[in-house]
């Protein structure tokens, strides 16, 4: 259920390999986070179809949508759907989550501010509906600070769910001790290990090679939507794909890193107290 950019794609891949688990296809249907518009599945029939699988002996079924932790309504809706649901939460340094999610917003959600430090500073205006790109499906997706407020989100989760039904995985531990952390997840789910698991990096860090190109394309997409053109011409996705490379993100600007440290200080204290 999150947090985004915290190793969820790798965990999803390992779980998908397990013979007694059926994972959603696509990875992130986002059916239950109805308060966030990000192109998620809307109908129950479509959602259930995400789990079509020949594995008749499945003992666990999983949905790997990463915005459920951020969503205000997802957990209550999940519990209405299945009161015995179990939750796996992957945690990472919130500054790294916010910084990495900005790259996702550039690729997927129509963000036009290519410099993260400026995007961070725009949050207050955007919360008031100012400087929202036309191609943005939901301004909440540009609230980078709130998206990574893990203390607040985990506290809310634990107020709704029995702590025994929640398992936490820390990104650093998962990266350094992948097999052991995955076995801990399986134990939490009451499942045995599988010889089929192939460990490796999934969804490696990707960055925009030429930010100006992404900015122009996203503005063009936003303008198209603004004037009511819904037809997909296909050029935008091709340009975006060609403009992405697998490469570590540049280090955070010192000024914005200090702002983020101050922003998350209280929230991290809350997280450590839970």
C-alpha cells in the first residue's frame, strides 16, 4: 500500500513469483483510493478482473497500489471489502520519496516544473489551486511533502487496523538483505518460501534526460485536454520513453534538503514513536 518509490515494484515481483500468491495486474489498480484521481480503476468488475489467474490454489491475493497509504479513504474502503485484509507498508527516507516521486510526476502526471527545488516551493500555491499544470489529473499528486509524510500516514493506518495485521519493511533493509526481508513478509502472510523467487532490482531509478523536452510535451498535453481534445496521438508517450534513462538521481540541492529536513522533523519523530 506504499509508500511510493520504496521498493514496492521489487516486492511485487517477488510476491508474483510465489505459487500461492496472485498479485494484481496491473500492479497498481488504485481502486480503493477514490479521493485521488490518478487514472485508477473505477468499477468492481474491472478490479476483480485484475486478479484473473490460473493459480487455483492461491492462498493470498495482493494489490500493490502505492498511494493507499497517502489516501484518506483507501484503508476504510479496503476493510469494507475485506475485514481480514493485511497490510504491507514499505518505508524510506521521506526526502528520497518526495524527490523520486517528482520524477514520476514528470513522466506520468503532467508536472511541468522540472526543477525539484522549485516544485517543492510551489506546493503552498498549488494547494490553493494556483500554478496547476493543465495536464495534472489531481493537484494532490504534486503535494510532494504530504505524499511522504509517513508518520502521519502510519498513525492513521494504525488507528484503523489491528497492528498485528500490518507489516513494515524498511527500504534500506530490503535493499541490503533482500532475501531475509522477503522471507519475513512471507511469514507475515503465513506462507512458506518458494524456490521460484528470482531476486534482483525491479523498476530501477529513472530520470529525465532532457527536462525541457518533458516540460514542453506535458504543456502540450495539458493544452490539448484544456481545449477538449481527448484523442491520444501517441507521440507524447514515445517522446517520454525516449527521454528516460536509468541513472541515479542527482543529489538534492542543499537549500531544499534543509527545507525538507525541517518539514519532516516532527513527522519523523511521530513515526519513531509509533
